[in-house]
C-alpha cells in the first residue's frame, strides 16, 4: 500500500531535508526511524525539500510498504524512534496514483521575523531578526510586484536545480503582532533560496533603503546580483503543500498554532 505521512521538525540541528552522506538531515533521521519500526528499508519522497536551518510544520512524504498497520500505529511507532525535534503528525493510506510532489496544487511557507533592538534569545534559531523598524505599507507595495507568473531568476540561488525559473507566486500576506512580523507565501513551486531572497528585498524596501518599485526592477533584471543578499534561514517554515480535497489529507497541524 502507499502511505502518506505529515512531518513536523525544528531544522536547527539538521543540514536540510534531503539525505546526505553525513546522515544529519531530516530525511535520514526519518528513514532510520521507519526502518527500525518496520524492520525493513524504507525510501521516502517529499513534497518540498528544505534547506539547512529551515523548519517544517507539515512536510508531506509518501512511500510504498507491504506492511498493514493502523495509521495510529504508524504515528506512534515511528515517533518512538525519532529525535524530539522531529515528529510524525499524521499518517494516511492513499491511492497508488497519489504522489506527494506531483499531486500538490501549491506549496506554502511562512517567515517569522522579530523586529527589536536586541537579538532573539528564547526563540533564537526560530525567528529572523531586524533591529531597524519596518514599514508595512511599502513592503506590501513591493510584494504586489512579485505576484503572478514571473521569471524569478533574480531570486534564484546559483545552485538551484529547477528546470525553469518561471514560477507562479499566488500570494504574499504580511501581518504583524507586537514585535513579530509574519510573511506568508504560496506558489505552485519555489526556487532554491527564492523566499529568503525575496525576504531580503522586502526588508530592504521596508527599511526605506529602496522604493517599492525596486522589486519590479529586480524581477526585470533577471540577475541575482540585482537583488538583496539572501536572508537568514532561521525564521523560515515550510507550511506544507495543498492538495485537491479528494485525497482527504489534512491541511494543517497543531504546530500551525504556535507561530505568531
């Protein structure tokens, strides 16, 4: 049968999602736990890879297995072999036609940013940080230039392996609660470092170092050097993919409620 799992993780201790020789990735830890639970080798596919230091609230993976166990057993059993900063949130049997990556309609991220004179302490590694004040209005104006289908080469890392830089950015929502800003992004797919590079530009505009129209000019340039430096991974969270309702998969986990 084909099984889908929803995974949450704190990315601070890991070199991203994708398996590496070091073994210090979220995928390595998950597959090791699944192997211990099933006493079989398990290879997983994910909905969207995350970089070193990036967190996940609902990464979705799938794999095929000959074992028949209850979904509750898959959750509890796998979690018993996982480190405390990675957890299986849910498990669900899916049709063989389901593919966690190809079946996704869109992918969602949030960036949590702290604006304060003093660096984070309790939430160090879990939020980005700026000490200069930000202007909501001009950041929203800049974000509007990025919505829609564009060539996002200017926001693409040199190591990006995507076949095309053309992506459709469906929304950027910006809100604030106290000292914490929340930037939420949704697109059909994202390029390597795309959100962190967009964050760098939005913060540059928000601090009045560039006008809002600069974001449009950066897009037009199609040149990574035209944009701001890549921003910190600390406050970036993969909220997970969206799927058509007929798959019957959860749209969120309790971890969503922990973000500002």
